[in-house]
């Protein structure tokens, strides 16, 4: 998780420098962020698969990030959308351009760093979730012993209500108001 945080900070830094049109200090060393993605993603995929076993594939991220605060889950979504926008902008900006020679220009680093931010950010959030909601790493079962998914409120086999300690935390989108 610490390596993912470092990778995220470095990728955001590279992205901002590239947006400003400044050549990246250290030149080609920035491409080490490509390799670093594999270092953090191998454990992230293993942990993510363990947390989401039995869950519906469409709920992968909802389940995998269940241990994160709401702002972190939203940040991953924003970074995902930005990475898509940045990639489309990158493709449009390099269309018809000759292949650069030597150190990559800031526009190339900007194109890649959007994806680096996404991969490092999602890895950090997934590993954070596993650390802060370790119940997601255990195979959940209903009181009758049937396998359930982390998002279930009731056992799909017997209909038994699941204890709240097994449920994914329900973080309200808006603060609740208390009546006096």
C-alpha cells in the first residue's frame, strides 16, 4: 500500500509537470513508474480477487473498495473518468505527429501518467480497503453456514438476515439530520 501511495504521488507529480510543459527531471527515469505498476498490481489483484470471491463480477469494485471511506471511492471514480478523458486527449494531440526522438516530450508523459495515476490510486484504495475491512478477506457465511457475498444482506439460499458485522459498511452519502 505504501508503494502504491508513493507511485500515486510520483505519477501525479509527473502529470502536473507534463501539463505545465516542463521536461521531466531525471529524463527516462520516469518510465520506472511503468514497472512499478506491476509491483503493486500483482498483490492488488490477488487481494482483490480474495475480497470479491463469490461476488458478482459487476460488483467487483463496489465490493473491493467497501472498506474505503466514501471520498476515497469517489476519488477512484473521478480518476478513472479523468484517465479516459486524458487518454482521448492524448490520442488526439499526437495524431499525425512524428515519433519523438530522445527523451519523451511532456505530451507523451502526460498521456501515460494519467493511467499511472489510475493504477496506483486504485491499488492504494484496494489495499487500504483490505487493511481497514479485514472481514472482506474471509469467506462470508450466513448463520446457517451457506456462502454469501460481502454485499448480501440476506442469505440467497435460506433467506436468513445476515448480522450487521458481516455487511459491507453502509456509509451515508449525506449526513443524517437528527430531530430534537
